[in-house]
C-alpha cells in the first residue's frame, strides 16, 4: 500500500503518469541523495567553495572547461546571459572564491546596462517561454529569420552579447551547427538551452563537443536531483562571470538560492545518473508501458499503442510511453475531457494531453509515462481510465 504523505496535510496526492514536470515537483531522488543532504545539513561550509566543488563535477560530466550549479535551468539561462553581458568588463578581474568586493559592478544588471552588449540573437522559430530568463538578466531578444544571412545581419559588434539557441525549436529553425558557425565567425558566444535533453546521458557532452560556449540542463528532471537544481557548463571565463552574478553574491542570481544541502544532493544525484544502466532502466519502463497498452487496446473506441519521447537530433527513442486516442462518438468523451477527469480525481492522475509535447505525432493523444508509476499506480491508472470511459458511455 502506497503511503500518502499529503493526506495529513489535507492535499490530494498526484499519481505522476506524465513526466518530470516542475509543477508536480520534478522527479523522485534516490534515497542516498536525501542521506547526503541530511549529512550536509549538520555543519556549515563556504558556499562559493561548495559551488566550485560542484562545478568540477559538472565539468567532468559535460566535458566543459568549468561548471556551476544553479537553482534550476531557468536560473542557469539568466546567469548565462548575465555572464555574456558582462564579458569584457572589469568584473572579469574578480574571483568568486574571495570576499565579495564587486557587488556594485554586478548590480548593473538588469537595469543599468549603458555601454554593455545586451542583445541576444534568436531565430524567430526558436523562441519559447524560457527566453524571458534572458531578459531577466537585462538582455534584449533580437529575432532573426532562420537563414544564415539573417543571423549574420542581426549581429552588431557594439550590441550583440551572444546567440541563443533552444534545442526544442521549430521545424524550420537552422540547426545548432549553423548557429555556432555564424556566431563564432563574429567571435560571439553561443548559449544553448538543453534543459529537457536528457536522456540519453551522452547528451551531457554533446553540446560542448559541438563547440557551444555555455549549455544549460535541468538537474531536477531525469538526473533526479532536487527539483530546484540545474546545470550551467561551458567556457571557464564565462562560468566565472556567471558565478560572480550568482547567490550568495549580490548580482541577478541572488534571489535564486540553492542551499548547501541542495548542492550536495545535486552532485550525489549527478554521480548516480552517470553510473545508471540506461538500457535496464529503459526496459523497466517499456515493460510497464506495454502492460498499460495491452490493458486498454481492446476498449471500444480506443486506439492504444506504444510511442516514445525521442531525442531531437537523431530521433533516438529514450522514454517509452503508452498512448490512447479516443473516438468520441464511440466513447462519449474526448481526450481533453478524459485528461481533466483524471486530474480532478482523488488521487489526482496527471497524464500528458499536450499536442506536440515531446512526441512528434502527439495530436489528440493522451500519453501515459510509466517512469514514476509503481505497480500499484499502474493498476490505478488503468482502472481509473476504464471507469471513466464506462461512465461516459452511459
């Protein structure tokens, strides 16, 4: 019997049949992560030294010159943007491992940017909600059409801070390799938002190998670190500038704190992730996804099957999911209605009904991700779906 830690708080437990969503609390860490966090809570440490220690673990995992732990991927984007804006300023003369004496310089961001390069060139089809994090640092988004000519024309030697690229881009966006070529021809850095590009684990090194200058990953998703943890990796000079803007200092990252326990827990989770048997994990998820599909495929009006959350670059299947597609005339209910009724139940069941999210052919599909479903939850999800469909036909 699953223990419900939220019942005594008067809250509904959520069965996560979606994915590692921030609004559900991210992922579930290995018990050893919490043990490491508990140990870290028993004493104190100089936070910059702890961040530097974590940065070495990040650099080793990503193949980058340096790394910095961040309070989630969005915070990493902000710190990356701040670093690029401050490149070439006197902030480069300071060391984050010394007592803070650069606060007045760091505090120029985001409002006092006179004379600084603050423009970030982004393909029009490569924008998403998270590029607001660039503006939070004091940056300005400059949109360009997805052509080499437009990317070159958008560059301004007095204003351009960096080129910004989100891996999950529009279908007609130029590939990362082209963006890197154009940016580096102007001696401008490239920031890559790869927050959701794990698994596979090899992607940790993929972007540094592609010569990007800074890359961002979420650590609270498939790495299964605390939800408020992220990764910034890249050039040592830019990582140092990002660190000087971060907590515990007084730059744009001051409000985005990671406790000492969170940083230690993050590094513990990262090391576990690097040791994980990806094939074994995949097969465990596949077995559950197949069982769910088999249980639902003979339901009248229901098309059930297996699909995958796939990597963007090579369409490599990494997370198997079960999906169902409803015939409303037969079932008496739409996929959107089924999704809502699952969410409104007790326990609440969160499946994915977001056309275009993660899957290349997700239209009208309700996706059931087995990653966080134990055996009891798997049965609860299937039984609840069947019960809702049965009631809808009456």
